DNA sequence: TCTTATTTGCAACTTAGTTGCAAATGTAGA
DNA sequence: TCTACATTTGCAACTAAGTTGCAAATAAGA
C-alpha cells in the first residue's frame, strides 16, 4: 500500500479483483500502478508514475510494461494530450457509467483537466464540409483560468 | 531548391521575403525548411523534416533550430497532435484569411488532416458545467475513413 | 569589400523509453 | 500445502529524439 496523492478509495482487494477480472496476474507492481493512477487528481505521465513508484523499489521498465498492459487490457486509457508526453488515466472500474470525456490542457502550466461535463460538436462551416473520420477522443488546449491574464 | 512532395507553390523569392518580413536572415536552411513545410500535404514531424533535409546536407541540429525559430517568429505553428510527436505547419503567408482550424489525427494510421472547414462547439451537459479555460486549439482523434472497418 | 553579429555543422551529450535474459513469483492443479 | 510452469520482474545495456557548446562559415549593412 502506498501513500501520497488523493485519499485513494481503491482497496487492495478491489485492485486485485479488477486485475483478475481481465485475466491478469495480481502482482505488486500492477497493484501499485493502479493505486497510483487512482489516487491521482488527473491523468499521470509515465514519468510521474515512474518517479513515484521507483521510490518504492519498482523498476522503471516494470512500470512502463504495467502501464502498457493495463492499457491493452482496457483498464487504463492512454491519453495523448499533445505535449509530447503520454498520460495514463484509470478508467472507472465498477460502474461503467462515466462516459468518455474531452480533456483540457493548459499550454502555460501544463495542467490537465477532465471535462467530464461536456459534449463536443463539430460543425461544418460549409454544406459540403465532411468529417475526415469517426472521432473518438477530443483534446482542447488553451489557457486555464489561473493562467489567463 | 528542393524536390519531392507537393508541387510547391512557394518560390525562392517568396520564401526570402517572408523571412525578411519577420526580421530573420535568409539562410539556405530556413528556406529549405519553409519550402519543405509548404510542399507537405499535412503538418510534418521534426523527424520527417530532418530525414528529408539531411539528404540535402543540412544538419539535424540546424533543422531543429530552424523549426523553433520559425515558430517563435510566428511563421510556423507547432502542433501537439498527441502521438508524442510534435508537428510543424506553415501558416498561410500572404493572406491572413485562413482561420485557425481543428486537426484530426487517425489513431490507426497516424494520418493528420487539417479540418479547415470546421468549427468546434463545446456544450456543457449540465447548466453549471463551466469551461476550465479559454480554448485555443482543438485536436480530434479517431479513425479515418480509410481505417474505419 | 570589410566587419561583425548571426547561423551552421559537428560531435558529444541528455533523457525517455525499450529490450533480452536470468532470477523471482503468481497461480493452477496434485 | 506443495509442485510445476508460465508469467513477470529487475537489471543493465541499448535506442532514438532532441539539445548544446563551440569554432568555422556566412548574411547583411556600412
Ligand atoms: Mn479524464
Ligand atoms: Mn492545419
Ligand atoms: Zn494554466
Ligand atoms: Zn487512418
């Protein structure tokens, strides 16, 4: 069990059952990664997960591998928020309710905010404007309230 | 002058006058970078510019520096399209008309499309949903028509 | 042409992320 | 509970993108 960050509502047993649910072995590293992501306020960069968990003796390569595997298993989304750094976010576990949502990233301070309350609509300016594909993820960049002059 | 890519409507003299217009010296490297970006169908990664121009004897560090300088001078936008790779796009030169536009990136093939014809609207689901800041750039990710099953 | 500040090429460096492999460990079955 | 085996881990070495310091080259103005 690991300290720091948000209270951390995810018990050890809950983490284990989530892993078993997708047919993955319950290892200390994976549990630690899940708990770290869960305790975080916003999506974490691999670097921040590594920095955090290396303190506890986990190896960098193990953490990268865990993040990738958890992502492949569908437990974690990998966000590409556009500062040339990936971020990982734990998906809602029990309740499938929380919908996909856009993310906002401040170009000044780098803060990432989940825009859970928003839908995005693309409107063609002309009649014949045709969407280039099926959209699945939206990122909004800009200046957060703190950084706006 | 450099071959390959799109026809390339930007003459040598035009490139030079653009550089002078922002008070930058006209060097072979900068002209080559501008022409490469101009000839490209869609925003280029630094890597692709480097690969392309190194063939002509330019040094990697020079190209990175040129891209950064052209960006700082406001001639080139640096897009963070979310595959942990930056991309550079030449801004419309004479006519200031072409508006900022969203970009679409296919998560399968990596293709980037400029969604010049689109506006994006964020709609709060609830009354009290408040935007986290002032949005300035939009990225849509998804599956392009070619890659959609 | 001359002068000087700017820019370039080079090579060395940094840093994030990846990989191969032997040792450690989780899990299913006896 | 113990065993056997496939999976996972730590380590160290590696890769690749991007950066940096510096002496040589060069653009631009006088
Ligand atoms: Mn989110
Ligand atoms: Mn564009
Ligand atoms: Zn901010
Ligand atoms: Zn595609």
